[in-house]
């Protein structure tokens, strides 16, 4: 992933040289390591990528269900209705069946009392409310037959970003077993036979 959220190439939509830079670094990265997928610019404004990685900080599951319910929804997201009001794809890149992944979701701060208001895309006041928020969003993402994977932002609080599932001291805000149960639910995008095979392999 040479670029993230167009940092350093802020004007890719309008400046051809910046689009060329993300495309060139995709190919350089691919040449250095041809065995792993490469994302040219994670979040939005992809030129050439093996994964369409999108950042979507919608605060509730209903938004994810609406946006990513089916192939038509994905086409709209990759076309004229991307999250974050940023263009998802630039220069009409070649579609090779790239999976769509939500590479940043969540961003919820737990703020049980008074204190610094930031940093998060949403704020809750209790551990139970944080659990409900995580479950609501993750369930919606797992319900989509079109989403190949996701990454919750973020694992731990760091400096001003208080949107971790753990504090900066690595204390869990929600018990690990609760998060584990939420994440263990099978995704609709994974065929049932693949899930059954994985379960059989785990038992052996």
C-alpha cells in the first residue's frame, strides 16, 4: 500500500501526474513482491489496485446494509456514490474481479465521563454502548454478500485517537471474549462449503 487516503497526492482527481504516481508505485511494489496483493491508494482514489479498499466511517449498521447490500450497491459505491464523498476509482482502472474490502470502519470513542472530546468518528458513553455499536456495524458488514473483508479502526488508543478497542495501556474496553463472539460469525460472502471445510479442518 504505497499511499493511504491520498496523503501526498491530494489532487489526484485533477492532476494526472499524481494519478501516474500512484499507478507507478503500484507497479513498483508489485515488482518487488509479486506474491501479495497491492493497493495503490487505500481508502479512495484508486488507480491500479488488487483490492478496492474503502474507508467508511458510517456510525450505524443500517448505512452499511444500504450501501453494500448487492452488486448494484457496490457499483454505485465504486461509481458515483462513494463513502467519505471522495471518488473511489480514478481513470477507469481495469476491473479484474478485485474484491471490495472495508479497510477502515468503526472509529468509535468510548467517553464515559468528561474529558477530551476527540478522537473518533462517533462517541459512546459506556462499554455496553460500545459493544452494541461494534456488533451493529460488524453484523451489517458480515451480512453483505459483496464485502470480502474489513478492518476495525482501531485496535488501541494512540495519542489523540481514542477510538481503540483497547486503551493505550492495552486494557480492553470490551471483554476479549465478547469481541471474539462478534467477529466469529460467518460472513455471507464466504460460501457455506468453505466454512464447513474450515470447521472440519479445525476439528482434525
